[in-house]
C-alpha cells in the first residue's frame, strides 16, 4: 500500500503538519513527526472521516475523577511534544468549560496553546482548575527559559501567512535568522524531520521549504541571479540625461539571413568564418547612418540558442525580426517575436531575400499579421522594410526606420555617472587572457576603472571597439571589448564600476561564495534516499553518462547545456560534472578519468599536456564546431547504453469448439481460427473467461489428418498444447511471437 510523509499530506490538503499529526494520532495512527511515513489510504480516512469520531464526548464524572490528578500534571508536556513545539514556553491551560473562566482565555495570558488531541481537551474540561499562575519549574527551582517568545493573541486570526524570501544556499543559522527563530528550535525541528544538520551547514532548497512549513511559516527560495534580475532604478534628473545610440538586436529563424544582413550594413564578411554558416556566439557592432550611431547585437538563430536570444532582448531597445521572403514565418521567428514582447521593446520586421523569384512579401505580411504584427500599409503600427542582404538594397530605409523608432522612444542615459552595463559575451584568449564584450548602458567606462561582474572582478587595462581599435572611454550604448578581468564572466552578468579594487574584490568574493553555496544546495537537492536508490537499482534504471563540457565562450556553453537539457533522460541521465569556458587542460582530463567521463570540446582543442594525459589515462576527447553534432552523437551514445526490450506480436486467435482425448496424443482441442493465423510451435496463451489460465507452446497442429505449419483465419484445425491438457470448450487460444528491439530515448 502506498505511503506518504505527513508534511506532504499537509501540503496537499492546505493544512499545517501539526494539524495533520493531531488528527492522525487521534485516529490511532503512529506518526511522531512531519517526516513520518503513513499509509496514504488510512491517513485519508482519518482526515476525511475521522473528525466526527474523534470529537470530544461529554465525559462521565466517575471515569474522569480517578485520572484528574495525573492528567493535570502530564497534559502540558504531551501537548508540547505532540505539536512539534517542545521548546516553546509551557503555560498552564485554563479550563474553557464554565462561563466564569472563559474570558480569561483572551486576557493578559494571551492565546492558549491549541489542543492537539480532542480527547485530551475532553479530559481537561473534567479535571477542574489546576494550580495556575505559576509556570512549571525544573529541578532545582529554576524556571524554564523560553526559547521563543510567543506574541499574545486574543483570538485566532485567519490571515494568510506572509511569504518569507530566503536566499538559496542558506545555512541553518541564516535560515533561523531569516525566519526569526532561534537556531536551537530550527535544529530541533530538522531532527524531527529526519535531518541532522549543524549551524554552518548549507540546507537544500526543498528542505528549507519543508522546514518553514513545519514551523508554520511559508518560505520562497531566491537565487542570486533572481536577486540581480530585479530592475535597478536610477534617479537622474532631466538635465543629466543625454541622447544615446539605440541598441538593436537582430533576431529571426536560422538561415533567414540575419548575419548576412548585418554584414551588408557594416560591409564585412562574418558568415564565411562561421562553421556551417550558422552564427555560433553573440557579437556587438556599431554602424553610422549620417551623423547618428546605431549599436547592433547579432544573436544566433538556431533553437539551441534560445537563452542567448532572450538575453539579447533583455539589453536591447529595438528588435529587428528578419524573415525570408521565400520561406515565411518559421518556429524560431515566432520565438523571436515572443522574446521581443517579453522584453517590451518595439519590433521592426525586415523582409529579406526580396530579390529572389520565389519571394512573396504579401504572404510574409499575412503570416506576421497572424502573429499580431500588423503592417503599417495594412492599417497597423508595425514597420515593414523590404531588404536584400545579397543585393544590398533597402538597407538605408531600414536604418531610417530604426532611427525613427529610436527618436519616438526618446532613448537617453546619464553619461556622467558611474558606468554600468551588461556582459554580451566573454572568452579566454591564450595571449590576452579573459576578454569580455560588454555593452555600456549608463555612465562612461574608462581605462583604469575597477569593475565587478558577478563572481569576477578586474581593472580595465585596455578597451577595444568593434573594429579592434583601442579606445580610452565608452559611453552609453557603446559595445566594447574589455581586458583586465580575473576570469571569464558569465554572459548576461551586470557590470558595475566601483570605487577601488578592494571593493571590487570583496563584491566578487561575496557573489562567488553565494554561487558556491547555491551549487551545494542543488547537489543536496538531487541526492536520492537509500530506498530510492535500491528501488531504481532493482529496476535497472540507474544509468548515467558523465561528461566534461568545455566551450570557447560562455554563451556557447550555456546554449550547449540548454540543448543537453532537452535530451530525454528518463532512462539514461546526462551528468555534466564540469562545464567551463576555455581550452581542455590536464585538470579536465584527470577529472574525467576519475569519473569515467568523456570530454566534449566545442570550438576548443586540448592542450599538449592534456592530450598526453588523455592518452595515458584512456580518456576520450571529442571536439565539435557545430552544435547539432554534439547532441546527435550524445543521443547515439545514450541509446547504446539502453538494454533491448522484448516486443510481442499477436499472430492470431483460435476458439475451442470441441475437445477430444487420444491415448497417444492426449487432449486435442478442435478449434476454429477466428483471427489472423495459427502457427506450429508458436507461443500461445489460453484465455478462459477473460483471464489467462496458461501460457506455453503449441505442440501439434493438424488440419484433418495432416500435420500443417499454419492454419489461416476461417479454417478449422486440431491443436495439442505442449504439457497442458485442461482445455475446455469456449477457451480462446491467443497465438503470439516475441522479438528483441533496441530501445531509443524517445521510446
């Protein structure tokens, strides 16, 4: 019978764990803590139908009298241990039966402890007044010191419990401080839930949520990324704000000409350098239209880079959705529109490849109108531009449309403030070290500034524009490459200028510590119990493919991780034991050797010492330049780890019409084949009244006096079952065959 923990039942029914424990104990079900497992059916019966049975009846005076004194001394401790709050101050409970003592419940003593078991309340009503006013003493005459002061409440308040935000990866001490409780009470509650933890131990997120519920509180876990995602509001006056270049993101379906369009605008050839003709990571560029400047962010169009496209929309002012005139709206086109709408930015549609004979601009407009983007010439408010990246036509009109929308948006920023912005991309250059491409969004970044981006910090040693020229300053809307960070930054991190290197190092250290504790909390969350491990081992379903993942830039790394997460992992699980940007080194090889992992490199190659270590340790290193190949080969490897399964094919059915007994042969079933075909020596199951009575093989198959190999539908035959004689009229013989089939991840 299925079992379930008390706190899970409480969560499903919208009750507290203490209420559920009380009702279970009243129904005679053994449950001492919120982590106790109980029979699900029995618990449901106790919670649904057990309440009337447990209601206190009017006690008989003669039954209550002998037990009055013991009950008066033992009732408070029993209540304390029953509701999971044994460390709270124990107060005498006034009887709430007669009219004279009822008002005392709302007096200076405050709200009395809730009665856990109804039968106890019944006994307490019959006890008469206990010696009140003085709290129980410990041995030695010292009064118990309360661990947590309970605020006096005159009456139950049916208000919703406020949600308390707790940082992910918090320790026991930090959780106690956030919940406003003592560490001793938190540790004691954890012990009741079956968790042994010290003050400085990091708790998994799900454990914190269950712990808070057991303490009658509601917790919401907040990661460092979610905290930083909160919008930062700057108080700049109108006099301080100056016009800045618009930041434009190019989005659209794969192979619809996004990079070619940008190349045509800035008159450079990037497509030739991309593997497979697909943009592999984000780039930021600036172009000039007359006296005005436009900053472009080129995002990849393949579905694997969905997260990178979303990040591009987060830092952008205007989105240009590129649609091929001969292809129309595709799945990634719809995703690009969704990202732009989520970022709440204006959209311009660029209909590319209009020079082709198969181009159909009206069809594209109709499909985009179905997505809610109504063209201006159709009475809508979305600007459509017909362009050709190959013929370089319509580009000036597109730039004019961008500047027109930017003028309407009134894009301004304060160039005199401390600089801040976002990381667009970062990678490790063998000669220059970490290279971070960032977009300045406010203030002016200068060489020599101390900067911090997430867990990385540094001092700006040099800045390069999108053309590779060294620059000393970068204002709002300018994309630049920065040298001087101490490590590779995560794409999308917020970059800020701080007063000095010491402050930058401190902030980066705090963020690194926070990310480390979050990783520990996630690892704790993924752990299985011994029961689960044993059950999965019995079923033969624990299979893991360990990999070490290295990529040239953090954006590609994130895209790979996102794509790997889409691979079905119900039967074989991908376990990424290390993922980082940079070349494959000896440390990666030794980790893979110790973990029986393979190393996958995306646009990176192993160093000389790493290659030698891989040869000596027998570690496989695979390098790729196109993301499709990574997922294809990983799927093939995972499917190779799957066991083949036995598949059953139904051949036919025969119904027993009459039975004969022969001395040499045994019981003969005279049958009519009602469906399919019956074959000699085939597997067969005998079905009687809808139930399988026997499974075996056909020993003999005859038609009239001849032995035959098979009998088809509509014909009669005689069948002798191998080692089975209990055949009766109206039995159904189901003939089938089995075969081994290799499994796939989707099967």
